[in-house]
C-alpha cells in the first residue's frame, strides 16, 4: 500500500515522513507533495492507497483536494490533519470524502492508530470486492458451461453476464467420442476444461 503526504509546510511534510515508521506499518512512502495541485497531478500516475493531507494549504485546501482525489481514485482513504480551530469543520467532511481527521498536534502514536484503522478498512474493502468478483466470475463460468457444455440454449439470467459489448457465439463440433452416456460425459468434461482455460 502506498501513502502520499500533502502539506505546504516543509516542517510538517518532513516530520510526518520521519516520525512515522511507514514501512513497518506496511506502507511505501511516496515523495511528499507541497501542494494540493501537485498531489492532483501525481495521483493518476502514482495511485496511492492513503492520502494524508493538511486541511489548510495555500491554494486548494485539504477538503477540496479530498473531494477531487476521491473522484479520481474512489477507493482512496483520505486522512485530514487540521489545526485545533479547524477541527470541527474538518470533522464535518468525514463520510463524504474524508475517512478521518486528526489534530496537527497529534502524537505519532495517535497518527499510527488512525493509519492502521484506515489500513484495516482498505483490506476489508478489498477482500469484500474480491469475494464479489469471485462470485460473479463463478456465476459467469457456470452460465457459460451451461450454454456450451450442457447445451442449454436459453439465457436464464442476463444479469450474471453484463452487456458489455456484442456477444460472440462459438459452435464446436467433435468427432470420434462415441455415443454412450460415458462418452458424452467425457466430452462435456473436456469442454468444461477448455472453457475454464
């Protein structure tokens, strides 16, 4: 997982890169960005998993950065650092585009706890997405096997195979397999294996 720190104050950028053991936490630390504009240029290329940004920066602020960044990378976790006076307004952004916010005076331990919570959320989200993708892939495979190997001609449930383009139909003929039930079962097994490949 990759983390990008964004702050227009060099002392905070440097401090966050040095006091937090990013590698031990399982993060690859990207070169920090000195502004929201710089971060937005780099996001599509570097694709961080976690964005840690100051709320108040010259030019575009952290909340505005979070909003644009989430449009570019919807899976991105965004943590905002705010001064004591800005904390209330920063907390209002939680749930919209920001996962959590911390005071800029937070201790390294508080930042680590928040980062680890974000990492846990990212892992859970990715696991759920992978389970969903596997379920969909399994359903597609079953349906394709039904169409081809089992000879089921009708499309029972189009929702399993989203209409993402024109369908191509393959008709295969096989000779020399014999006519017994065992031969036909063996042929269906061979077709299933070919489809899965």
